[in-house]
C-alpha cells in the first residue's frame, strides 16, 4: 500500500483510483463496507482520510477519543482490505475552509478519479456542505462513479465508532467485537515497568495508552496476542494500577501471556486483543492478595479464543 500525505504527491500515481472517503476510526464493519465498495474494474482501491480527526481542529471540545490512535495499526487494517493507495491528509484550518466543490476540484486534478465511495452520512467541505446528494450530482457532471453506502445495522443498532466506544466503556467487549469484525485491540510499544508482576511470578508486557485513545472499561480482561507465528492466551489489567504507589497515573494495559517462554520484547510493538471482561480493577491490601487474585483470574479463563 502506497501512502501519500499531500494532493501533490498523487501526481506520480498515473492509474485511475476509486476512492473510499471517510475518517474510518476503528475500520469497523461499516467502514469495511464503504472501503470494499471502492471497486471499479481497472482502478486502484484508494482510501482518502485525515489526521487528526477533523473535529480536533474545528471543534476540539467535541473530538472523540480514537479506537485506532496509532497510524500504523490503522494502516495495517486498511492494507488487509486490499487498499492500494492511502491519501492521509493533514487536517488543517485551511483544509476545513475549502468548499466541497474546491475539494473535489483539487482531488480530480491530483488523481484520475474512477469513483468515490462514502457512507450516506458523510459530509465534506466547508461547514460540511458536501453530502451524498452533492456527490452524486458532481459525479455525473465529472464522469466518475458515486457509491453511497447505507449505514450498517446489526441487532437493530447502527454500526458506528461511537457505538463501539460505548460498548467498550460498558465492558461489553464481545458486542464491540461484533461491530468491529474482530476483537478490540490495544496496540503499542512494550515499555519497561517496575517489574512487580515479574516478582510475583506473572511477568507482563506493559503498553501505555496515548491520551487520544478510547479507554475501555478499566478492569481485567481475557486476552490474546500474536508473537511471531504463535498466538498466546492470557489475562490483562487495563487501568491505573490502584495497588501500585505512583505519583503520576496513566492508563496502561499490563498483559500476562500464559505459557510464553520467549525473550522480552521491550520497545517492540504488539497488539493485544481483548475478548472478555472478567472483573473490575481493584486495590489490594497486600501483594499476596494480589497474587492470589491473579491466580484466580487465570483459572477463570474459558476456552474459545
């Protein structure tokens, strides 16, 4: 997948492109429908998106926390969907001030547009003036395909990033997974910790969550992760480690992988999939009490993931 960050960079790409346009946080099943509809014979499949979230620029107080805050995680999901070209535009006040017509003019000058796919609730251009009807009219005038996808509904609930965030906040990891099309995951580099879990006999891989990340319900989860070619089951505590005395509390995911005997992977990026919520995070009165609870958590794991 070729990644571009400016309209002018597209000049090197001479092939026609069918663009799927949207922010695509989480790359959930509704997003996947839009992206896979960017399917014109003889054209590359492209994704047009932005960084950061547009609301972070135009209405920062309304900007959502992100399901996929790491760009390389989001890029991998897009590549797995067969995306050939990714245009990830920096969203600036200047871009926000561009009219819908000017935005399409710029895109059509920069690339051979074979089509544009969107969700039926997508808006673009200054003040969100460009909508699905505007896109259909412009597509007919400019000679490219317009593919407007209905919102995906699952169990009488619209599949969208905000609904997934709500399910995660409630600890309903399976409902979030059903909308994502895969278990929700925490991704990032493994950092050094205080080695307390190692002293307890349960070494953990610790990932700090960035401030922009959507935070699932704090607590202990049944998890899995892929190391090399093997998948390891485990348990993870997501939250603020109330038992540990720290001056600064930031959210972390601390994952213990069962039967993992390989080398440490400090600094390496791993992806930990959250399958089931086991219990709320809690403060223990002693290290031994914490150790006993970890044993109980591991024993509570069920097969099936």
